[in-house]
C-alpha cells in the first residue's frame, strides 16, 4: 500500500524511494526505542538491587539523595 | 490623534509607526494535512530570521511518535540527532534519558485513537553553519480529553549543515492536522 506524504502542502503518494526510506526509518526508531527501554529497565533493576543490599526503601533513598 | 468628523473612535484605523515591526512573522501559512505518514516544509528557514516557531495540531491513528528531521534543498538529514525529554502523567514524571546519534528528533508523542494533540517547537539557528537546536513542548491526550499528558523534548542536530526545511514523520499509522511556521524577528 502506498503511503501518503504532504509535500509542502500537496498530498500525494510517496515515491518508491521515499516509502522505502520511511519504512527503514520506522524500523530504526522502533529498534532505538526498545534499546532505550531496555537500558532504563537495567538501570532500574540495578537500583532496586542496590536498595535491597542497603536495606532501605525507594522512599528512604529519595530522602537521602534529595531526589 | 483626533477622531474625524462622522466617525467614532472605534472606527479609526491607526497607522503603525515606522520602525515598529512584528516580532513573530508567519513564513509558512497554516497548512493542513490529512491521513499522511509525513509532511514536509521546504524553503521556510532563511537568513531573514535566526530562530523559528512551528505550531502543530495533530491527531494520530496509532499510539506513536511524531519525529522531526531537517532538510537542505529537499534532502533529509538522517544522522547526528541527539535529544532528551520528559513525560508527565497524573502519577509519574519520567525522563526519556539520552538518545544520542539518532536518525531523528522525537517531536511529540501521540495517544492514538485520533485524539487531537498540540506541539510547539522552537528551532534555533537552522540556517547557521553550526548545530541546530530544538526545544519543544507537547500536549497529548491518551484516549480521553480528561487525561492530558505533558511532554517535552530538547535536542539538536549536531552538524554545520544549513537547513532550509524539515520533515515530520509518524512512527506508525497516519496523522491528520495542520502546521504553521513563524520566524522570530531579530531586529527592533
């Protein structure tokens, strides 16, 4: 299915090259979002493990760090 | 200034004194788009203005992002974008974290379900041979107009390319809405 682009005010079908570039970009954005979510999850997991090791709660950690 | 005979004060059109210029000048008239995957605006960044404001109204068919890329002579730059941002719901405030060396800048997140959202994006120095900056604020609604979500993005395109335009693309589905581009006057 041809995707649509509004090209400076005129809506038309994307060219083959434009659609290929758009779909490649969409795939890249999805990959980047997954990688970022994984990085955030790893950081959160490490934080939780450290709090457990220290024997304090998340709320207590925030009081200590002021965040 | 006196009121000419036969007129009321409300009917008098007063001339703008020489030297008084508008601070915000429309360089791209409000342009509507409907059910598209992307929209472009070329030839909007010129040496007449240093900084620009883009106002976008949008409604997406999917829960997705609207992403911005800059263009020079209709060629889209797809590298060296860096950004961070935030999202605030009713219960949580969350940082995006650093997104470095990306293929675009996240301009706005959309809630899907064709619910209307808004984005205001300030673009810094697109026509100057240095990094181009972005500071954007986005209001979106997730499925209901009673659930506003605040979002923002700060970032750049880190090259010395002198851009004259931009493309906004949706990461999924299509978008419908309109946009307008303004230049900030740089002289008094």
